[in-house]
């Protein structure tokens, strides 16, 4: 098993920062269950899928991996994995706001820059929610994909959007006027 | 006797003389022609019907029907021409009379002629498809007399002139009118319509257009309506007297259109006399008239109804948002009831109990009662006031009437669960203070609530009554078994309340005086002795006490106080002066309650059994209290305690609101789960609609709150979102 220290070593070997999103992608490819640890099975799984048996080959496989993850068909899976990966306690179902903001930036920051920034701003200023659950997490991704930004013209609060997004949109509209 | 020669009896064919006379048809016709002349000259008495009939018969039989017919036409026409000229020559008034007389004559003549020519009528005419005699006579009259160029227009104008004069108040010869118009009717509906009716209607429209314009400029609404009604009745009467009944609807339509429809808006909105003014001043007669007249016109009633509705809504809205009114809940509700009574009366007396108006009234009330979030509380306070004192000495029937009115207001409430909360609180206070005017009245209202809302609504309320009864029995048992050992001690009366049935009160700390503690403990052990496994906690904020006090000059009074007040007063048995702090320490009553308690004992005139230094209204931490030796009261029994239901203060109101919101959450969730369980999958909008429908008997759920509950249920894995259609939810078994 590789522990957090081992992962850090791995990262420096690959010349990738350990907070880099590509490490998360790697974890996803391995279907790693516990944050900060890779067990042998997972390790093997990941390397086999990436067709790498040396650190160098692993490093070279990273761009390919990135491309794969960013494909719309696989991204959803990665996105929801990212959330689950952060649930460290056994019965935990939600993640605190602070961590969510970091995770959002990491995972969606490049793709949906504007939305992510504003949403993070909103999350930090509002008081209604102290944690985010999976439903809300997935809802945000849908939101980025489906709703025109920054016009928000096709957003309908009477539909089944999670309430936190209704509030976010209200906050945005108030900000815009 | 000689034998007769036998002869064969033969019947020979009847041989009548063959008429070979070529002059036969002409001669016969001449006879008939002469007869027609005589008839028209009023000389018919000298004629033999039988002979004439036979002549006509023979002509037809011998195939001279054509001659007979055409001769008839010619002769009749020439007579009618003469008649026509004489009518044309008639001057002035005589015109109609002459026409009438000649028409009567013609009819008589026609009848006689027809009788004479009946055989031709029955045989020759049908086979040749010619016009029958009677009809021919009418047609000729029409064409020759009525439609003569001079007469046609003159007739029409004369008739319309007479109608005009009659409308202006003159008395005209109605019998003559009737006869003339009946003549036109007899000539066929086309004649009646073209020669009279359509012009009549046109002229009437002009007349009423003009008149209504004059009226509307010079009359107020009530007067105008009276005039319109009068005109309408006049026209109806006119038709019945001298026109075809089928003209009735047509002329009434004209009057309705010109006098009512054209001016509806202006009438309704007329300043100082329009609909609103009538409503405000209960002008039942005028309102009834307006209803009956406007009802005849399409959209007439909806205009009245709309104006009434918006006025009621405005009035109601003002009532419920007026800060003055909101100070006195009982008055507030009474005004609502008065408003309802007023409009019920109007709808009954003036609008014929019209259901659409009733509905408009109901929807208006529903609208504005719910504009004020405190309506449920106020209605409960109103009921409380009635049941505590308002209904004292009132007959059973009248009690029912008041309660039914309350129920009526209750039905309008959207937030029935809020009402329930307050009702429980107020009922609890009434029961515990023994302050209810009539047990029957209380029960009656509970039954009504049960009928309206179902068993669940009232089961807890009924539990409260049961507890009261049970407590009575318990006390009897207690004194029966412990009576002797309690002897001189204070008399205790305990109400044992089942938690859950009674409104929850957070019970605070309070140190009871030693004398009381003793007997309380005895009760506790008695009770727990007979009811193992139960827990009792004293609700010191809900009790009362009667204290006997002796003042400076030996005056004795009995003081009725709250438990807190008792604790405070008992301290003065052992001290003449106590500071606020000392009292607080000794009693451990929470600060805000204690302050209120001390205020009621020291700062209220006539009830100041304690004296405070300084004499200010507010209680400060370093105030000092003294037993008021000089206390005076005219009454022996002095009431100081207040456990009476009152309008909540703002912070209390907020608190109650919050509790209500909390209570609603599980109800909403239960509804969601119920719905999803049976539907399996459902989209968001439909869930919201269904939940709202299910809960509408209790309150109107906020869609945002529903959404939040759905999300909470998703988190707890009762529901999930459909993977493909994001609008749908799915039930997780």
C-alpha cells in the first residue's frame, strides 16, 4: 500500500505537484477508495489501464489521461468520483464548504471559470448551508452545462434544481442589478 | 177487381236537361258578381245563400271554375280599390278608424264569399294550386289597400306617432291600435314585421337612446334605474295590450340595450350614487333593482359582481392592515363578522341569494383574511373572549349562531394549523383557570371543528377535557385518603395534564414555599402510588393560589394570585423588606417572569399589595420591595393574577411562528413520501401541486420549503433523482 508520504514521493518523481488535479485523475483511474492511499490492487489496476510499468511511462501517460477525463462522457463519472473521494469518514455524506470550494476549483476551475468563481464567492458569503451533499454537487455541474452564463436566461426555479442553486441564482441576479 | 197488366219496373237514367245555353256561365257569374257587390254594400240580407252556393257549385262542376275565380279576383280587387281610396281620403284621426272599419267589413264580406264559394275552395282551387279564397282576400287587401303607396307609409307613421305619444304620457285608443296591429298580424308575419315591427323597433331604439342620454346626465344612479325599470314595464305592458307577443323579447332587448347596456359602466361607477355608495348605505331596494335590470344584459351581472368584489377586497384589506384595528383582536374579528353579515344581508335581500355573488364574497374574504398573518391568532382570541365571558347568559340558539359564524371565518383561513396552536393555548388557559362560560359551548365548538377538519384535529383537545375530569376524580381520591392528615394545611387542587395533549410550556425553575412543598409532595407520592411508571413535573408558570392576607389596620383580604406571585408574597411573611436580588435568589423564578410578576404586585393601582422603592414602573436590579400595610380595596376578594389569554407580543409571535414552521416540516415530508410511494416516479411540479393539495386543509405549504424537504429526503435516501430526466424523482423502496 502507498501512504500519503509515498504519494508525495511519487508526485515529485513525476514532477507533478501533489495538489495537481492529475493526481486525482490518477486516483480515479485506479478507482482508489481511500483518499491519500493507494492499495496494491488499485495501483495495479491503474497502471495496467494506463499501460505504464515505469514512473516515466506513467508520467508520459498523464496528458493522455487528462484528455480522457475531459471527454464529456467520462467527465461526469470523474466529477462524482472526486466528491466521493473526499468523504473520509464512514457514514459521511457531505463535505464542508471550505473543502468544496477547493475541490470545485480543482476539478471545474479550468472548464467553467466564471461560474466556479462566482459560486465559490457565494458559498463563502452565505449562511444557509454549512456543507454540500452529492446531490448539490452534481446539480452544480448540470447547472454549468445547461444554463446560459452570465445571462441565466433559461434558469427556472420552479423546476427540480437543488434549492442551493435557486438561492445562488437569486444572489447572482441581485448582484447584477 | 181487374188484374193489372204486369209491367217491368224499370229505373230509367235521369236525364236532366243538357245545358246548351252558351250564356250560362256568364249569366251565372253575373248572379254571383251581383251578390258580391251586394255583400260589399252591406246588402247581404236579401241574398239566398243556398241559391248562390248552388250557382257557384254548378259553375265549378261545369268546368267554369277558372271564370269564377278570375271573376272573383277582378270584382274583389275593384271593390278594394274603392275602399282604398276612401281610406286614403280620410283625414287625421279618422284614418285609422276608417281603416279599422273597412277591415272589419272586408272580413265579414270575405267570410260570406268564402262560404258561397266553398265548393270551388275545396275542389277547383287545390287542383289548380290557386290561392284559397280567404287567403286571396287577405292578399288582395294587403296589396291593394295596405300597400297602396299613400297608405303604407301613412299607416306606419300614424302607428309610430301614437306609440310616441303614449310614451310621452298621452292616453291613446288602445283598442283601435290592437285591431289595426292585429290586422297586420293576420296579413302575415312578413307584413307585421316589415310594415310595423322593424320600424317600431328602430324608432324605439332612437327614442330610448335619446331618453337614456338625457336621464344619465340629469339623474343619480338610483333614480335612473327607477326610470329604466318603469320604461321596461311600460313596454312590456304595451306589447301585451296591442302587439304580437313575439315582439316582447325584441322590444325589451331594445330597452335593455339602450337604457342599461349602453350606460352600465357609468351607472355602476357613478360618484356618490353608484354601486359602491349603494353597498355602503345598504340601499337594498336600489341594489335589487340594479340586480334585476343588469341581469337582463350579458355581462351586466359580472360588472356588478366585479365592482362589489374589488370593493369588498379593498375594505377588507384596509381592515386587516389598519394598525389601530390590530390592537384589539376581539374588535378586529367582530368587525370582520359585521362585514360578512352586512354583505350576506345584501346578497339575500337584493341579489336573490345569487350563488355567484356568494362565491365572490367568500373568495374576497379568503383573500384578505389571509393577508394578515395574525388572523388565526385573533380569531382564537375572539373565541376565547366569547367563551370566557361574551356568551354569558346567552341562549343556546344564539351561542350556536356565534360559533357557526366563527367556523365560517375559520374556513377562510389558509393557516388552519396556526389557529389550532393558538386555540389549544387559549383553551388550556380557560380550562385551568376554570374560566369557561359554558362547557356545552366549548364542546359544541370542538364538534364543529371535528366535523370540519376530522378527528385528528380535535383528538388532543378532547384529551384536555378528559384530563380535567380525571383530575377532579383524582383530587377526590386524594382527599378521601389523606384528608385527615392534611387538616390545617393549605388546600391543594391539582390538574394532572397529559403531556402531548396540552400545549407545551417550558417549565422553569421556581422554589415553592415550604408550606406548599409539603402538600405537593404528599400528592406526588399519592399519585405515583396509583400510577406507576409516570413522571410528574409541576408547571409553576400555570398555577394559581388564593391567599388570605391581613393588612395594617386589620383589614383582611383574599388575594387571588399566580403561583409565582404566591412565592414572592409568602417571602414577606418572614421579612418586611426585600430587594429584587433577594427575591430572585429565594424564588429562582426566571428574570423576565419575575419582573412582570413584581410589576403586577407593586405597580398596578388597586392591586398594589407590595410597595416599591423607587416608585417607577420598571423593575431595576436594586429596587426594594415592602409589604404594603396601607393597601386598600373595596372588595374582599382581590384578583391580581393574570393567566388570561392575550394577544402575543412580537417576540412571542415570532416564536410561535417558528414552532409552527417546525411542525410543518414533518407533515410536508409525510405527504411527499405518501405521494411518491403510490406514484413511484413524479416530476417536480406535480409533486409540489399534489403536496399542496394534500395539505390544503391545514395550511398552504411554501414551494421553497417543499423543495427543501425533497432534498432532505434525497439525502436520507428516501428519494432519488431520475438519472435520465432531471425533472423527475423516484421513490426508493
